[in-house]
């Protein structure tokens, strides 16, 4: 999903929020905003995804503020709060008539813990508990859920691309349903917003449950060609790819590879692209269009059909 | 009030909204956004007010879209809706125990009709009726109200700087309380967002009630040195200046001249500058600080003390 014009003010709003979190020097804040304005003015939006631009702006913020990981404290807090909820959520999933569906809902609820997208996150215990209840009450597309269940059941290898710190504690519960021995979980290759890195995977016990790898890239999403070779091999070779969150959706939604996206649609632009309402909890399968194209059509080079199953 | 960094994403959001209202050519929309990014990247925010930047962006939009007055239809609708409410509002003011205070509340309610600031406007009859009820129920600073009443009573000449179309119909009712023979009402010198121009002053009957002049400038506020000579003379010579809305506040709040601002604080930045909550209805008197400065202090060149009386 390439940049919409609406992403421009949103990216600037995010930049301002991030640079203020990284420090309180007004001259540095001005300089960051000015440089982001310059690069945006020179950018061909039709060829850049929002996470691609966010990678650039957050690298700039880290460089100019000297803060290598401005969201570190927030990530630690998110992990701690999410971890404290795990025993109760495990019991709830275990007592559910459909533990797989319940674990999907918990994983979707976890996607609310986000400091990049266009929404405010309440990462207090009470705030996240409220979100979990919303996710359990929200309408979910049952066809998409069954398609995911079937794909997970038949897959011998699953790549699970994580999104945010805190959220990855909840992901543990879905990975337990998928079968931890079949799963490789991928996290970001370096600090970027509050996205989960290897440090967070260790902190929430994901690294002890399943194989965890890094994308090798500090992008809040996945541009496959920028990732390290192990990630690329698993991405192309896995029987099933599950990608959490809007950043992964925005970067992977035009890739010629079937992917199940699990996310909360946090802004109007993503909702428009998906064909849902802002705030919806989404299970979305991308399916290659190749079969429907004429034989002599040029290579689609990433063109896929997004089905809200 | 000079630009805050928060004004940057807001200005881009406004730009996008305005260029979409002016036409649906994506290449023009991209070009406008790109040029605004360029000019913002080169701007010294500490020396520009938000209306100053908005004048530039809206001139660019009008030039590149070929639409001389994109908000014309919205302004006409706003005028018609506001006019249809006048008889009932006149009765309400007339039957009030304090007609002056009631007229101030009506004028404040009218300030909700705004397509520039960071809020959505419901200009339907029902929407504006709801706002009027809110304005009648809202807390108002009684000291500021009494100060305005006293200043209006003793003034022989009053400059009333209008803000938006629609709103100026409501302003009629306050001008009737002030004494139309004492008042000169000023509107913008050309189309800018949904700000009122001479055309709107005629449409709502303001031109038949009192003297109406133009600032001579298509700025959504007032930079006095950019205005025509008649406006400048009246601005400096009037016993009392009343300025409606956030755009007038943002441009006139640092002028060494006592002014009564009547506005709804529509964004967090203006609210912070005023020292109120976003959404508050404000009567604010700017008072020169000169008397309180030491004798040897340099000329304040516009520095004023804003008192929430």
C-alpha cells in the first residue's frame, strides 16, 4: 500500500510526537520537522509505503536527538502489562469452546498497543483489559477465520511476523494454538517506534517458546528485499505467512505471496484500502490474481487481489 | 501568535481538505501538497502566524485548481442556515434578562461555523441549533463580559472584525446591542476559506445595518500593515476593537493595541496560548504590558499581556 496524500500530515504528526518523546530541545525538534518536510517534498508518494517513510524519519530522529531507542521505556511497560495479563487470558482461551478463535481475538486485541498509527494508546492494565473485551465482542469474519484455521492446520511451517512490543506477549497465545514447533516468529532488526525487537521477544518469553528471528531491518513493516537472507528464505519457503498489524499490511499487501493479515484498521486510509471501517478488527487473506489474468498479461510484479474473506 | 510545530501537520491537513474541495484532479492535489511542503520546509515558523501560512496555501490552491472561491457554496449555505435562525434568536435575546450577554453568547456560538480550524463543522440547522444551546449553557468569564460591556458602553467608535460566513449573521445581533451607528464591521478583502467577504455581509443584511468595510487583504486574520488605509485608520482610531475567531486572535494577539477577542478555542495550540481548554468559549482582553515594564526596557514592539479577565 503506497502513500496516500492523507499520510503526509499523519507522518508529520507522528514525527512531532516521536521527536518530543526523544528530547525537549526545540531547535532539534524544528530541525527534524524541517528535514522531514524537505524529504517529503522530494518524495514520489506513489512509490513509497508509509512504513518506508517512517523508517527514514525515525532514523533521522534517532540521529539528531542522539536517542537510540526513544520508545524503550514504553516498550518495557507494554511488555510488563501484557505479561501480567497472560495467565487470565490463557485460562480464558483454555475454557473457550473454540480456543483457536479466542487466541485470534487476543492476538487482534494486542494490536491496539501501537504508538505509530493514528490513534492514542492506553497501555495501562485497565486500558488493555477494555480492548480485550472489545476484541472478544467484535464481529469477526467467520469465513476468513476458518480459512486461517485450515491453512494453519495443513501448514508444516509458519512464519509469524510480529508487530509491537506488548502485543507479542499476546501473540504467544496464538502461536501456542498454531503449534510452536511449526512457527518461526520474526521481529524488527532494530529499534523503530514501539515495534518489537529480539529484546522484547526475550522479555515476554516468546524466544523460549518458538524460534525467533530478526528481519535484519529497522523498518516498521517488511520490505522483503531489505531483509536479511534467513528471513527472506523463510518468507518465501514457509507454507503459511501470518503478518500482524498495519505496518506489515502496508508493506506486504502488494507482494505476490499469499499472506494472512491480522490487524486493527487504525486509520481511514488503511480502512479504505481494506474496505472496512476504521477501528475494525480484520482477518484478511491476500490472494494472487495471476489465475484470473489473461495468459499474455505482463508479470504482475506484486499485484494481488485483497479479499476480505 | 506565531506557528507552533503542531501547526505544520494541521496546515497540511487543511491544505488537503481545501484542495479536494476545489477539485478532484489527483495530479493537482499532489502538486499543491508538494509545493506546500517545500514552502513549509523553507519557512521560519517563529516569524509566521498560522493565518499568514494559510493565506499562502489557499492562494496556491486557487491558482493551481483555477477555482477562485472553492468555499462559495458552503458560505452561501452557512449564511442561509444562520439567517433562518435569526428571528428566533432575536426573540430569545429580547426576552432575556441580559440581552447584551445573550447576544455575546449567540456571537460566540456563530464562531463554530469554521472550515479552517482543526474541527469538523456541522452547518445543518440542527447542528447549529445544538451549538447555540451549548453556548448558552457554557461557562463565560463574567469579569471579561463586564469589561466588554463597559468598554462598549463608553466607546463612541467600535471596529468589529468579523470571521466567517454564516457567523456574521449572528454577529448582527451583537452589533445591534453595541449600537449599529457606532460600529464599523470589517470583512476579508477576498475569498479565503469560508471567511466572510463583502458579498456575505450583503447576503446576511449586515451591510444594511452598519458600515461594512473590507480589510483589503485575503488573509484569514488581520496583519494590519497588509490592510488597506481605511481599515488601518479605523483600526488605530477606534475606541474599541472587537475581533471574532481564532484567525483574528492568531494574527492580532501580539499587537500593541487593546482588543477584545471573542472566539471558540478550536485547537490545542490556541487553547495553550490562551490558557484555556480546547473547545472553550472565550472572551479575552489583550492589555498592553508597557505600564508594568521598567522605564529603561526596550520597546516591546507588540508584546502584550493576555489576560483571561
